[in-house]
C-alpha cells in the first residue's frame, strides 16, 4: 500500500499526493524560494548603492532626530528645530553658534553661556563672548582676556590671546601680544609664540607666518615647508592653497607646487574639488588641477566659500542660489534668495524673507516659516571655523 501525505485547505477542498510526489513538490518549492531570494537580494543591494552614491546626503539624514538640530530664528530670537521641523528648544536666545560636542553657546542679553540638547543652561551666561567646543575645550572671553574652558565650565587656562581653544589634532594656536604659538590639551606651551600668524593643525602640519611669509611646521615646531608664500591655508585632502604674489595655487605635503598659481583666489579641497576664482566668477578644480566646473558662477568675496557636501555645492546665478553636482550640472535650480550648504541631508534656503529647508532632490521638507536658519549639525560634531 502506498503511503499518502495530506495537503489541503479543509473539508471539501482537499488534495492527496503520495510520498514521492510530496518530496518532489517540496524540492520544487525550495528551489522556487531560493530563486525568489536570489532575484530579490541583488535588487535590494542595487537600491542601496543608488541611494549611497547618488544621494549620499540622504544617508547622513537617517540618524535619530535628537542627534541632529538646527538653529532657527523666530522674530529676533533663536531656538532649535529637529529634522521634522519641530521646535525642540524654544527661541529665547539672542544668538547661538549651534551645537558642538553636546553643548551650544547661546547669547542671553550681553552675556554668553552654554545649553545642552535638552535646552538646559549647564554653563551659566557669564562670558562676554563664547565659541563652540572642539576636542573638549571652548574659547571664552571676559573683558579683554580670553581663556579656555572644559565642558564643565571650568577654566583650563586663561589670559591667552584671541583664538585660544580652537583645538584640532590636540593642538591649539594662541596669541600673546602680537605673537602666536601653540598649546596642547593640558594647557602646556609646546611651541613658543614666535609667529605673526598661525592656523590650526591639520593633516599633521600647521600654516604659520614667519616675518611676512607663510610656511608650515610639524607638531614638534620644526619648519617642514619653508616660509616662501604670501599666504597659506591649512592642508585638506593632501593639498594646501598658497598665494604667490597676487595669484593662488596648491602645494602637496612635500611643499611642491603641484597646481600652478594662476587663480585670483583659491579655497581648500572638499570631496575632491576646490573652489577657484577667475575674475569675478568661480568654478571648481580637481586634485590634478583640471577645471572640472568652469568659472561661470558669481563670486561674492564677503560670503562663506562654497564647498561640496553630500555631492552638492551651493551656487549663485543672477542673484539667486541653487545647487550643482560635481559635474557642474544644476540639480536644484537657482530660485532662492539665500542658501547655505547641505549638512546632515538638509540645506537652509530663503524664499522671500523666510527660511526653510530642502532635501538633496530639492523638495521643501521644512516649510519657509523662519526669520533665520543655520545648517543642521550632529549635536556631537566639533566646532569649525572658515579660514580667512
């Protein structure tokens, strides 16, 4: 007698097969399952790669709402919103630089203090000026003296010049009188204040002014690139913008001029491209010095330099702002009266006299209802300054 296996959907709708047929059916079902999986998984991988490489800014916007906040103005006061556009810290401050390393400097009247991401004043407003935290320290001013505090609000060292506590790579430039040197994170003087100017350490070296020329020192204070330039910016992506006479080019870490000084102005590299100015227009070059985006955009020397972030850069065309990709293609049309760079998957844009936020495909995801707007930042990001 043959053995039978039951398969059915209840009385009146039953089917019976023998054991050999059941085994064959099971094999076919198993094979079909793996065919479906084999087709579906590659599709998922392709979709993930498309999002990652075409819209990299979207990836950065997938974190939790509490970890990313943006400063916005309502009337004359500033507060903070989350990526949904909700006011999570009410607009009660006269100004703010935004969050860095968990704290935000805020202005209350004529004084500055620091709040946490819950909006609690954790360092009381007793300073005349205050900047964001970098590597655990922040610059504060009382009267004409600058000092350095930690995240508990305690002074680590005082009586340093403007710019104390702009730490990067565990070193900070500071000014004493007319000279600049460097301290470490313990507040110890490690490079004597003998320079007329200095920038933060980046990629192991710092630009310093010796006499009327700029060169680069290492963390031991040794001059590794001789001071032969009229001006110099910090290294970024292995190259540094330097001025020779009235023109700008780029050197590598060996001090070799690898991109000739032919530009009126040049700025640091980001995402493989650097903004360069020719006359009153700017474009972008790659690390080989090739103009990959022709200088067709309007240059405003009073504005923050345009950099690439998430594959896009802000551009100015006929007094309106839009966004171009790394090929120079306009992917978000220049229709805004104001704009800032993309950060954390959003860019602040101005429509008339109000500010909102767009995503990397140009959709207005937070409506323009604010009187001012700054970029979104991870609340734990480090404080950054634009070189000038």
